[in-house]
C-alpha cells in the first residue's frame, strides 16, 4: 500500500522537490501552501489554526487517511537581537515553530491510527547560532524541543523525526539577501536535491530520531552540540570578521555597529 503524505511548504524549494520525489516513489501526496499553483496543493496558512484545520481536513479526505506529515514550511527573515521583535520576527516564530505544532495537532489522530510519522524540518542553525537571525535560530531550536515533547507524549503510536537542513539556496533567504546579511558564501552549501532526498528518507525509510541532510552536516552538528558555547561564539565571530574584510556585509545596514565592534 502506498504511503499517504502531507507536506507543508510544498509549492517551492525543498518542499516541491520532496513532493516530486515522494510521488516518484509511489506515495500519495497532498501539499499545503499559501501558493496553490499546483493541482496537488491545498491552500493553507500555517500561522492560522482555522486555515490549518480546513486544509488538513481537505487533505485527509482526498488521501483517505495519513501515514506521514512533513512539516517543511518556513521563513528566514533577518532581525537584530538588540532591537524589539517586530512583526516579521513574530511571523518567523509563528510559522517555523507554532506552525508545525498546529499542523501536527490537526493530523494527530489519523497518524496515531496508522502508526505514522511526523517529520519536522529544523536547521543546522538550531545548533549553531549566527548573528542577525535570532527569530529563525530560536524557532528551529524550539522545534527540536517540540519534536521531543511530541515523541514523549505520543511515541508509543507514532514516530517523530527531526531533520537538520544546512544552507540551501532557495527563496527562504531572499529577505536576508536584500538586507545584506546573506548566508550564501558564508557557510557550506547543500543542494535542494540532497535536502529533498533526506525528507524522503525520513518519510519512507527506516524510522529515525534525527537525520542530517549530508554526512558533513551530521559531523558538524554533532560537534556543535557538544562544543562549549564560548568556543562556538569565537568561531562564529572570527568567521564574521573574515567575511566582513572581504566585503561580504557591505550592504548590511543593520549590522554596521556590530561589524565595527568585532573587526
């Protein structure tokens, strides 16, 4: 019997690639996204509970049940940790952290019935914080805690997997590019296909508690999770200093004061 899968953030980037690969493996897939250009996508705003419940209801009706939920939807807008959280910061946390919670709760009963899986897409930045991404890093670190809580409460009837994705050059980084605090060129890059294949593995492969999208990423995250915080701070600051001297942040108005202090 083919697996029945719901994927949030399914209209572009990693989500769209994962949907294609899942369907190629014979899975029945319904995507949830604000964009509904694809016939297989149901309109859904993961920051709105009513929208989530309506979209999940439609997806379950079409699928006739559920075996896997992949919480992939996310935002990556930058902010300064020294400024009050603005609407964009609140939206990042709402979509990245509370969104998976909303969707998982709406899918919980059919997943428990099927002995299914929840796949939560976190980030390498859950382990290694970088400047000017406080809401994103907070949300992804918090998502690990949500995965753990869901596993503790319902792990007797379903599997919860946290996937750690590295930097993948998709539209999620558009605002950071505009603000001049881009990750591209600052950290190792992974491909959309590597990330999508890991989501497929999490959905259809052997049950796993955690997965990284590359072997290198798995090593980096293991080291970062065990290293003293002050060591990580020094590594990140040294890298920022190096990039700044290369002109990487020349358009980063929000970072001017910080860069002057660390350089």
